[in-house]
């Protein structure tokens, strides 16, 4: 009887372990795996180093306070890496199809297809994911991590980008990243 109980307990523990180890890769795992790849440009920016101009609205400041950090991973498409681009693009699309990511919007801007998704409940979002892909330039994947972010406030923050202090080194890094993407 004791042996049967040990076998049953072992089967339950093993089953629980494998059930919790979902084979689907997470966006975080993808970032960690790709950030040192030569095909990718990676940038991690804590929100504490992004400053707002003095004339920023209270709502903009509140939205900025809900953001902890920004992770950007970009794949610059070149003639020599087209096959890798296609494979990586497909991997990201597969990850973002996971039902845990809620879709906020899709749009097309200057030839780039943009998808915005999020994690967490609607009233207290933990992470926004922005995936922008241009068939001629490559793709960028941005994770905006925060605490109880609200979509409408984050959208207003994005619209008031002029409130960001452009002399800030963090802004210069982000701007440089996108200039590197645009050299095709």
C-alpha cells in the first residue's frame, strides 16, 4: 500500500510539473535569447531615467509614473539576413498569438504593420507589447512594463511625446535605435 501511494504521489507531482512547464516560449524568454544576437539591436530603459519637460500635464506625469521600464528589441532587415528575418518574424507572431495577450489595436503607419497587445486586467495592465513590422526595414518589439497602467492614459502619453525631455540620454538612445532601423 505504501509503495502504491508513493507511485501515485510521484505521478501527481510529475504531472503537475509538466503541466506548469508549458512548451510555449514567452516574450521574456525570447528577449533574453535574442538580445545578444548580431541580427538584433536591444535596449532596456528604466522609466526613472526618462524625464518629462516641466510643462507636462498632470495626466501625462501620472501615466509616466505607472511605467517601470521599456524593453526594445529590433531586427534590422538586410539582404544577408532575409531568411533569419522570416524565421524570427514568425516566432514573434506565434508568441503573440498566445491567448494570454489581449489585443488592444492594429494599425498601419507609413508602411509598417503595428499590433498593440497587453497583459493583465483592463483596468490595471502590467505590460503593453508593441510589435511593428516593415517588410523592407525589419521589425521592432517593445515591451512597456508597469504597474496598474491604464490604456487611455498610456495612449495620451504616447500622443504627448513632446512632453519628453529630448535632451535626456535615454531619449537619445531610443531615437538612435530607430535611426539605425531606418538606414535601408
